């Protein structure tokens, strides 16, 4: 997650350590790592970014 090679799918977070996954995704976003290097790389990335703003 921290390397930016995965996205957090909030719909499926009910049985995991949500705070840890969200923190790791935020770190990758700030570092512009992996998927976060490319502006709006995929529909999943757009959904994750939209969910981050709403959270």
C-alpha cells in the first residue's frame, strides 16, 4: 500500500485495520508513489480519490 501499488477499496474495509490501510494509502498519495505518479490513472483511482475527499 505504501509503495502505491494498491488502492484501498473502502467498501470492503469492515473486517480489516482500516486506519492502517488508509494511512498507508495517504502516504503513497503524498509521496506520489506507484499509481499516484500518474494523474487519474484508472477508474479505481478516481473512486479512491473521491472516497478520500468524502472520508
